[in-house]
C-alpha cells in the first residue's frame, strides 16, 4: 500500500511536479478565495487568458527564461486589469462586457503571436494546456517564491482584504484605498496565474482559482477557515491529480482540475449545511417530526372521545399521510414514552401532554399575533399557524405571549394554555 505513494517519488521529475503542484494549490486557493468573495470569477478567467500575449512577447525577447516569462505574464495581467477598469469607468459599458472585450482581444493577440513562432522548434502549447511533469527547477523556484509572497500578503494585509471584500464603503470610511487594494489583488492574481502556467496551463488555471474556494465555501462561512480549507483543497486536488496522471497516464492538468471538481461535487452533495443530500435528509426528518407533533396534538384533543382505530382514521385524514406511516409514527411515539394504549384508546403520557400543550400554545398565540397585525386574512390564519407552530421555540413563544399581553383566548375563542411553571 505504501508503495503506491512512494513509487512515483523515485523519479526526480515527479518530485519537482509534486512541489510545483503543492505551491499552485496553495497560491490559487488563497487568491481564489478573495476572487470568489468579490464575485470576480470572470475577471480571474479574463486574466488567465490575457497573460498569454505577455508570455509570448517575453519568449520572443528573451527565450524560455522563467524570469522573463514571469514578468511578461505579470505585466500583461496588470495591464488587462487596468484596461478593464478604464473601459468600465469611462463609458456606459458594464464590467462583464468590458471583461469580455479585453480578455478576448488579449487572448486573440496571444494566439496571433504564437502563430508567428511556427518556424521556432519550441512548443508553447504547454502554456495553454499545462505539463506539470515537465516543470524545471526554475519553475519550482518561481512557483515557490510566488506562493510565499501570496501567503505573506494575505497575512500582512488580512484586514484590508477582509474589509474591502465585504464592505467597500466601510473601507473608504476608515481610510483604506479600495482601488489600491483592488490592483494589489489583481497583481497577486496575475502572479498566481503565472505560477500555474506550466502545471495546469492558462486554460485550466481558472478552475484551480475558483473550484477549491467554492468547495470550501460550502463547508464554512468563516474567512480564516475558508482560506485554510481553500488551500488544503487546492493542495489535495494537485497531489491526487498528479498521482492519477502517473498511474493512469492521464493529462496532468486535466487530472488535477477533475479532482478539484470531484471534491466540489462531494461538498455540493454532502456538506453538513449546504449539501443537497443532507438537506433532503433534514427535510425528511423535519417532516417526520412535524407529523409526530401533529399526531400528539390530535391524540391530546380527541383521544378521550375516540377509540384507537377511529383515531387512526382521523389522523390519516387530518395529517394527509398514509395509515401505515401513521401506525409507524404511533409505534415510535409509544417507544419514546409519549403515547400509551389503554383499553383500546390512545392516551398521552405526561411527556406527550407537555409536547401537545406547547404546540397548541404556540399555534394559538401565533394565530392571535397574525390576526392583530393583519398579516394574513382570517381564512388563512389556521393554516399559517399550523406551519409556524413547529418552528417557534419556547423563547419565541414567550416573546409572543409577552407582546400580546398574555391573552386568555385565540381569535376563535379557544383557550390559550399557560406556560407550565
């Protein structure tokens, strides 16, 4: 089992690829978090494409020099960001349109320049689609330096990035230049894109900028945890994708991105708070709990006047659920000690009575409240109260009782139970 993890590490090019992948995962995860929070994913996509002409021009001038390619891509990214803002601020063109114009123009320029290099026996397609297994020591030094710079920037300027991301107006009030922070972030974004050119390529780098932060966002709403989780998911995607590309002979960049998308799919389905599967399970549990509470209330009202079979028929009719489910819920309530069966009748225990009184009290207080406030029409107050009786906790019910002046009866003249001392 251990050989699965150690075997690829026997090769030096895999070691270099692993280091570069970890650096990319961290840098893209951190910067991508702020890009996502600021709803600037499209700008990230634009800059990922816009660096191409800078890379090609730098290659034309200096050859395949890591430093030259870095500065060429960085300058192209910053210039594109400035042009996008300039077009938006000096015309009636909105941001999404200006982004589309600038990045498609820059990318087309890059493709045009690439076409002029056909006579040169160097393939720049790796900068489009990535080749993490071909990274050099210079690429590693560059990626590592950019990652360290991004980590330090996030730590040192945490407050500025936090305030400008969530409340730009407040940032201006306390003296933080939102424009300076914006262009600083765009510079860091361009750097993170450059660090991923060789590994996942300009086409797929946007996925590494957005997917890990989006995955983390489904799991937490705390910024520090969000940054940490984003970096961890970025690293996990990079390492796992690299191993898959080694064992299954897949394209490295595509493998890394697909792992990131797979992790997002898992969070989308199974996140404790946001996962659609977990939401479905919670809805089922809530529906079952509401049905149990409805049955307890009906047994409280009619248990003395109807035998068990008659009451079950009424429960089926009133709650709208099948008789088999009614039987199952009654069995569960009997197991929990809320209902007993005596002489052919269903009766509530003390615990069951407390539950029923609490629900009836919430229902009738809510009916009284929405009637006084004219929230719904008189014909709909019962239906509305039936929905909210399951949602109101004891503290909210007490607040309603206090605000209404401790009423004795609801709008229908039914007595409102008092809270048990």
